[in-house]
């Protein structure tokens, strides 16, 4: 049980580092948006960097931000949930439901979504897919790969939560307290 908790802690630390590192893209995204708006407002055209390219770069950056934050969002229980059914449940009941949710829904969904997103990315790479716009960005496989990587991080996060739930449900009392200190079990 100690190893499960240690593995979960290590995964959470890696997911947190990734999210914090990618978080800097928020500033980059903001700068791109501001530059795009100002360049259109004042008619400033930088050669090779038209509004179409800037707008596509914006959604590429948004894709990276969203995708790389999926894992930490799940671990910290900051994702959207509908907890009406469990709002008055005991912590043990919530943990059992989280265990079932991980095993029955989250893991199968992640595995299927990863499979198809990798295929989606590979086809884009092999075909040399680029923007449908003549002056858009090339290498459409790059933002598509962010989706695949984000789903992989989500699967890893689900496994981390699953480990914590197992420790909470079946571990000795001191470890249960440590397991319950993060995410869904901390409420």
C-alpha cells in the first residue's frame, strides 16, 4: 500500500510539473491574441504572419493548454462533476463510486480515445496535413498530437487516483489519511 501511495505521489508531482510548465503558454497565447487584435485594428501586416496564421496559432496553443492540464485537473478534482447523487454520501461510498468510475468508465474511455487519437494524429502526419486555408499553418499533426498526449496524461492521472482510492479503501489507517488528502477523497 505504501508503494501505491508513493507511485501516486510521484505521478501527481510529474503531472503538476507538466501543468505548471505548460501554463506559461497562457502568456504566449495572450500575447498572440493581443498582437492579432492590434495588427488587425491598425492594419499592421507582418510578412508571413497574417491573421489566419495567428488565429490558428491561438487554437493550437489553446489545444496544448487544455490537453496538458487534463491530468492534473482530474487528480485535483477540478474537473466538471455532477455530484448531486453523492453529495450526502459517506467518504467511503464516494471512494467506492470513484473506484467503479475509474474502472468502468474512465480507463476504458481513455484507452479507446487514445487509440483513435493516435490514429488521427498518425494519418495527419503521414498525409502532411496542413491548414485548409492557403495562408494557414502547416503541420496540423502537432496540435492533434497534443490531444493524444493529453489523453495519455489523463489515463495516468486516473491510474494515480485509482491507486489512492485503493489505499483509502484497503490500506492501514495512517495511509488512508494520506491517500484522502488529495483530490476526490479530500472532500
